[in-house]
């Protein structure tokens, strides 16, 4: 607990300090959870697209 | 916006049937204005960002010149500026910091290189949402107009440092810039909106526009890095925007979000700021790492050592970067339990960064290295950045940081990281892709003069600052002669040395600018693939025409770093060559 | 462009639109939504911390009105319902059902009534003395709930446009799916705000 050597550490009312910690944890995990969700969705869609027969979507190009 | 009337309609709609960004087919001739200022072509937008970033670098460079002269020679009339008052000093420091980070590093590393390189390197003809892309640049330009206007309003430019901590930033009675402060905030917010749009484009383009045959693990590292960085940016910027709105309300309508007298909490801003602020340093670091990967593989004719590891490492760094921000607040009154956690995560994050550096050194090992100008920059990046990373570990130990915080040690630390990122790596990129961008060569000899003229003074600026910081030299002081403790023998000499080195460094940038613009017009003609590189942009003509690949979009057969393959005579093996 | 394709080099001309692994409009909107969710979590966490740090008896400040949690419950139901109805309309749209646009309009109307009721609530609160600067609770209330209302209005504009185009039979699926994704964000963000701020 070296940090306690610092005079300004540990200021503020206790409930606020607890809620700082809780909010820090939530707000740090939230983006990872959301990005993980998008990643999973993309991977599942890519797998599904690979399994499905090639549906060429060539924007109506004359062939 | 009508999709048929605009003459820039490119004839390459990615989005047929998907609405808001599809546009009509056709090849109307474009006049100069429409071509260079109203274009949706990703290369033009890349150039717009690049040149705007260069212009902003001049502003940031001028600001640092003025305030460093004041530090070295207090009270002097600075040639080209005049006397620097205390208010000026604060405004100049703030302008320097925010311009270099938000209007130079971000636009050049992410927006300019991302726009220019992503479609070319993944074999596409443009971005998925070209008009969103144009809007992104326009917002960015608007942000600059607001910022520059704020220099001239009553009270002058904002002077509360790039971190804009309340209460100083929140109250006009304290900062004395009733207009400058809110304008600064608005400019930053506009800039973020611009990069949000850009980032959306980058991610979607990488997902949905890769050339046929190009798997995710055939994508060059620099593209991976730019896209991961954009994702990091998008996921971290929200809380800062929330804080910015709250701060704007505090400044203008008199709410008290950050005012303890009204039940607010100033430390809250620091959390919201650094929640973005630390991921932000990785947002600029990752693209720089990517540039270095491209340059060192090309000029050592070797496959990148551990391609996939680099990508996983970058993803891991990105994930970890959400858990370190409070290391900027160790002595701001945060809970000691929190300081301990953040100390540990901060030390942890140096591991993946170090690993990337090791991978690059392993790539160089045993290669046939050619010391061209871009290669020199790339090698210098590795060496100089290492020093920045290592000193970060000192600061990340909460105990040591009680001493180091707000000293010049911190300044030297982050300049040893930011300067390599925003300038050394960018010079590597600019010189490496110059033949592609302009179809011309830059002058190698002058390139090397510029290299040495930048690297040597750079170290002579910041090693003195490390020494000063270790002696307790506080940052954010206008005139040290008022502080006998900070005027001990030798300290002022170090300040003068740093300032004079800065002047030399700035002078050598003229060499670059002349070389760059002269070569762009008058340089010797370059072939399409002068460095014999594998990635797709080099397989397009130089400079690439509208639509990028006139012979049809390429098909990809292999990864980007197949140099010196044992079964081949040629030492390179383009990604799109069938055999 | 077509003329420059050399048939000998690429036997099947490169498709102009590549296969989208996931629809570009949805993917783009999702990343935008990630940024937006983080924006609101920034504000909500700031609210939570300020509330926890308030001196005893100061939250809400004496003399300041209570937030109308019960009346807002009805709003919340309307908004959630609008999300469900929009989901149904998407199904119908994909089946090319002729009534799809009426269902979309219903979703829009539910969303619009949410915004209208919020407006009524605001005027009542302002009249009883809760303003942006009257107390920290007031500041946060207008910041967060107002921010959400702005997003709702923006999303309703886009959704209204989507309805118009759908009724004319000219709606591009990309625009619809993007707008829809954003509307789901507006709908799902609200219960979180409601639960945190009103109680
Ligand atoms: C190895 C990884 C790194 C570690 C462990 C680290 C650690 C730290 C710590 C603990 C501080 C706070 C010092 C203080 O204010 O007392 C700090 C400041 C800073 N670092 Fe780093 N850092 C690292 C990498 C980077 C990188 C890559 C960049 C830039 C691209 C960077 C940019 C900054 C900046 C801008 C500041 C100071 C901001 C300010 O107060 O104005 N750091 N670093
Ligand atoms: Cu940091």
C-alpha cells in the first residue's frame, strides 16, 4: 500500500469511492462485451455465409 | 443529397440496393473544385486529411517554438512572436498539445493513411460509404475552423491544457477565456464526430470489400492496426463526449457537474477524460506499429515474424487499454485500492507492447536490410519508442509516480512515445508510400539529411527533460526564475539546451517540406512497384487512378509478406500473382 | 469500367458489389451504437457517482420535486412496445407484405407518443421547479433524459422517412435495417436510464 504515503489519497466520502470502483469496472468491461458480441455475430454470419451456396450479389452487372 | 446529379459519382457503387451511400454510374469530367474539395474518392480524402494534418503541424510547431523560447529565455521578445505573457504561455501550451494529438496525430495516422491505404491494400475501388467519408472530412475541417477562430476571440485561446481539467476549465472567472474554452470543447467534439464516421467506414470496408480470395489473415498488418485502432477509438470516445457536454454546460449555462460547491466532483472529469485518453494513446500507437511492420518487411526482404501473433497482440493491447486510464490520476485523490489495481494493469500492458517490438527485431534478424530513408525512420521508431515505453513503467508504478507526476519526466516520457508515433512513423509512411501517392521518387540524400537532422535534435530535446524531471522540475511553469528550487545549478542550462535543439529540429523540417513538394512535382518518375513489395497497392499504377485498379479488381492468392520464398527466383511474390 | 475488364485475365468479371458477410448498413450502425452506448454509460456512471457522493439528505435537494416514476412507467411500456412492433414490421417487410408499412407507421406512432409524453412530463417538472441548474439531480436529469430524447427524435425522423419510402415501395433495405438497429438502441437504452435515474 505504497500509495497511502500520498497525502491526497483516500479523499472523498466512502460511498462515492465504492461507486467509483464499481462504475470503473462496469464501464471498462462494457465496450469489450459489446465488441465481443459484434465479433461473435460477424463470425457466425461468416460461417453461415460459407456454408450457404454462393449467392452472387453483383449489383445487376451484365454478364 | 441527390445521388445522380453530383458529377463526382464514381461508377463504383458498393452499395447497390443498400441505400444511403450508393451512387450513380458515370464518368463525368470534374472541375478542380469538385475534384479536390467535393470528392468522395478515398485517395483524395486521404490527401485532404494528410495536407490538413501537415498544416496543423505547422501551427503546433510554431506554438511549441514560442513557449519553449519563453522557458529558456524568460521575458525575451521571441523572434516572430513577440513577448510571451503568462496567458499566452498557457494558451500556447494548450494549443500545442491539443493540436498535435487531435489535429495532427489522429488525422494523419488514422484518417489520412486509413483512407488512402485501406481500399488500395485490400483491393477495393473505394470505401463502402464514400459520402459518409466526405462528410467526415468536412466535419473535421469545420472543427479546425472553430479551433482557429478561438485564437482570435475576446479573451484569446483556451489555456487550460489539453486535458482541460476543471475547475480551471469550467469557470470563466478562473480561465479568463469565456469564449476560447467552449470553442475549444466544441472543436474537439466536432473532430470526434468526424473520426467516428471515418471509423465506421474503415471497419465496414475491411469487412465487406476485401478483394476476392483475401481472407482476414491475408490483410496487411497496417490495415489491421488502423482498423483495430478505429474500433478502440469508437468504443472509448463516448465517456469523453459525455464529459465534454457536461463541461460545456458548466461553462455556459452554469450547471455544477464538476463544481464541488454545487454538489459536483472535479475528479469525475479526469475519469471521463482519461477513460478515452489512455486508449487514445494506443489508437495512435497501433497504426504506427503497422507502418513499421510494412516498411521493415519490405526492406529486409523477410516474412514478418509471427504475423498472427502481432494481430492477437494488438487486439490484446486494445482490450487491456480500457483498464489502465487511472494511472494518470494516482495522486488526484482516487481510492488507493484503485491505484493498486491500475498500477498492475499498467505494468501488464507494457508486455504486449514489448512483444511487438521483439517481433519486429526478430523480423529484421538475418534479413537483407536496405537502409533507405523509410527504413531508417522505421528502425528509429523501434529504438526511440522503446525508451518511451520503458519510462512509462516508472510512471505506472504508483509509488514512483507520486514523485514523477507533473514533472518534466512525464513530458519526456510521452514525447518519447508520441514523437516517434506522430512524426517518426509518419515520416516512414510518407517516404515509403510517396512513389505510390505521386508516381515520383523523393530525393534519398536529402531524405537522409532530414532524418539525421530530426533524430539527433529530438534526443537532445528530451533527454535533458528526463534529467530535469528526475530533479523534480515541475511542468506548467511559466517563468522558472521565480522558483529558486527549480533554478539549481545546471537546470536552466538543460532547459536552454532543449530549446536550442528544438529550434534545430524545426529548422530541419524545412528540408523535408522542400523535398516533399519539390519531388511531388519535379521528382524522377517512379515505376508502379519500386520497392518490389507484395501488397496490393503496389500492384496498381502510380498514382492509382480513380477506381484504383484499371485492369479489374485483383484476386488474392496469398498473404502479404511472402518475401524471399525458397521456391522462387524473384524475392517478392505479389499477393495477386496466381503463381 | 466494364470495358477495361480484360476477360482473359479474369474469366468471371469481378463483381461490382462484393458479397456482404454482414449487411454494411447494420455493421456501420452497430459501431455507431457502441459509441452511443458508451456515451450514455459515461453519463449514467457520472450520475451514479455524484449521487453516491451527495451529502446526506441532499439527493434530491430539499424543496425539489420527485421524479414521476409511475407516470413514466407508462411511457416506458409504449416505447418497448414500439420496438416489438418495429421488429414485426421488419419481418413483414422481408416477406414483402403489403401491410408492412402500416405496421412501421404504428411503431413510429408509439415512439412519437413516448416523446410527446416525455415533453408533457418535462413541462410539469419545469413548472414545479426542477431545472437544469436547480440541483445536481436536475442537471443530470435533463442531461441524460434530454440526450435520450434527442436521440429518439433523430431516430423518429429517420424512421418516418423509412415509412414514407416503404409506402412508396422505394425503401432500400440497407437504410431500413440501419435505422431499425438504431431504434432498437433507443428503445433498449431507455429502461436502463429509467431504472437508474428515476429511482
Ligand atoms: C508501455 C506503455 C506505457 C506506460 C506503462 C505508460 C504509463 C504512463 C503513466 C503512468 C503516465 C502518467 C504519468 C503522470 O502523469 O504522472 C503516462 C503519461 C502519459 N503517457 Fe504514457 N505510458 C505508456 C505508453 C504510452 C504511449 C504509447 C503513449 C502515446 C502514444 C503515451 C502517452 C502518454 C501521455 C500523453 C501522457 C501524459 C499526459 C498528460 O498528463 O498530459 N504513453 N504514461
Ligand atoms: Cu496512460
